[in-house]
């Protein structure tokens, strides 16, 4: 497994489109470094009330985010 160096930034897309965009761009970045290899890109995006939640900054932020999502519908 080789992590991508693609920088994630907010993009004006739906959650589903954002996940696809990040997965493609991450795969392209890795493929440029390993041109003779097959590359599979993947990404996960969490959205609640129409807003995409970013990656937690630390464990405390992750705990706050999970608590806020608990018992609520999100995608």
C-alpha cells in the first residue's frame, strides 16, 4: 500500500462526487510515481445536513465529530 500525497481541499461538489474526485486524484498521483503498477484509489467522505465534514484534527476533534453524528442521519 502506498499513500497518496494528493492534498485534500474543499471542492464545490456533492459528497458522492467529492469522494470520487479524491479517489481519482489520489490514484493519479500514486500512478505517476509508480507507472508500471496497477493503482486503485479510494476515499471516504462524511456529510451531515448537506455539509461535508473534514478530517478530524486530533482525537478530541474525532470524538466531538462522532458524538455530533451519533443518532443522527448522515451519509
